[in-house]
């Protein structure tokens, strides 16, 4: 018999992770916009090379951290989806 309660719990976790991914993606978009704006300010001479380098390094480090968090949640969701698939496949095998 398919464990529907287990599947419901997994689906809720996938939804929670997906919501977190959405928030992180928005933060990443904001960070990439900040990098673009920083580049424009530097090219137009509004900030010094030192300020540019400091901020650019900081923004890129934060962006990489966000990407890593997103990837971790995506991998987690993929594993949860495999768990659901295995639950259904095991039921299918039992009925053969």
C-alpha cells in the first residue's frame, strides 16, 4: 500500500524548499543588479577603484553563497521527488 501520509509530508517539504528557493533567487537577482549598478558607478567615475574592488568582491561572494544555498535546496528537492517516485514504484512492483 502506498504511504500517502509520507508522500504528503514530502510534498509539504518540497513546497517549503521551493518557497525558500524563490526567496533566494530574488535575493540573487537583487545582488546581480547591485553588481551591475556598481559596474556602472565605477565606469562613470562615481566610485574609486578601491571601493569598487571591495564592493565587487563582497557582492560576488554573497552571490556565490546564494547560488550554493539554491543548489543545495534543489538537490534536496530532487532527492525528495525520487523518494516519492520510489514509493509509487514499490507499490507497482507489489501488484505484479
